[in-house]
């Protein structure tokens, strides 16, 4: 069934529609007036269920109150240190393991 549907129904077709609709919502003159058309059913459906909505600042502030971002920054420091000290010095060197 999927093979029969492939020429007619792909998810890639909706990517441009969703992008264009979001850009028209944010910047009404971004794509010009000649391209404007009524959004398709799939575009309206994705917008109705808020798939591509932006994260509100209120949600970001909750992370500051719970100190989650502080711990994420600390983890970033540790991971960056490990990258600089453990991984990058050995990046160009190939190890040869002999397995017979």
C-alpha cells in the first residue's frame, strides 16, 4: 500500500506549505502577495494542534526558577572540558589494533 501511495502522498510536500504559512503569519509581506493562497487542510491541522508554535517566555522562566538551566550550564562546562582535554588531543592519531 505504501508503494502505491508514494507517488501521490509524501510528507515532504507539506514542509514548504507549513513553512510558508508560518512565515506569512509572522511576516505578512515576506513571500509577496502573488503566492498567497488558502492553507491546505494539513497546514490548518498542524497549526490547530500547535505543532509549530513558539515557546512562550513564561515557559522559559519556569526553568530559571527550578535551576534546571544552571545545571545544564554546568553539564555543558564538564562536557566541553572533556572534549578539550580527552578527545581533541587524540583526534588526528589513528590507533592500529591488531586482531588475528
